[in-house]
């Protein structure tokens, strides 16, 4: 009897969670299709600096252990913010690419397919990277690899620029800040 009550409560909780996720404004498709205007440019140079292992090693050698942990946690929180922005941008580009997939121009449809594939891969890698970052926040000395996010974001940037040029040659699309 107790097991049945627990299962019913778990099912109700799962249903409420699914409904909340489905009804959140950020998870719904845009009505006007102009989600690309909401893309937040990402400073790839600063992102790369935060993810650089040699930079972390330099700090480890120059700071005391407690200072290093404190600085490294701050760097990890900043790195998590960059990964969140990259993931959010990838989500918006998935929607833009899905809209462009219906194009009658084969070059535009192919560019849209490449954009969607790159964005999906980046979003998956961002989820894994965030998990690693949150583990590293507990243990700041743990190794961290976010290189797939950086490489994927640069590939995504190229795909977004190609699709943008094919759809509207007069309006450049940039998802990276230089």
C-alpha cells in the first residue's frame, strides 16, 4: 500500500514537472520567428582564457591553496555562465535552422541542416560541460575539459553566418564578440 502511494505521488510530481517545463516561455517556439535577434554574442577569447588549463596551472603555482580554490571557483562560475549563453544561443539557432529547413533553395536547406546538427551537438556538449563544471566547483582542483564547447561554438558560428548570408545577404549574423 505504501509503495503504491509513493508511486502515485512520484507520477503526479513527474506530470507537474513536465507541464511546468512545457509551459515555460523559454521552451516554447517564438510566434514571430525572430529568435535570432535574441542571440547574445559570446566573447570567445575570454571564454578560451577561462577554460585554459595552463592559466589555471599558473594560478595554482602563484597562489596559496585556499586562494587558488577561491579564485578557481569564481572562474568556474564565470565559465558556467559562458556555457549557459552558448547553450541558449544554440537553442535559438536550432529553432532558426528548423524554420529554414523548409526552404525551397537546396543550399539554404543544406546550411540549415548543418546549423541544426551543430547546434544540437553543442547543446548536448554544453549539458555535459555544465555537469563537469558543477562537480569542479565542489573540487576546484579537478580537471576540466570544455574544449568541445569552444570548438563547437566556433563551428556553430560559421554555420549561422553561412545560413544568414544565404537567407539575407545584407544582414550579417554574429554570435561571437571579437
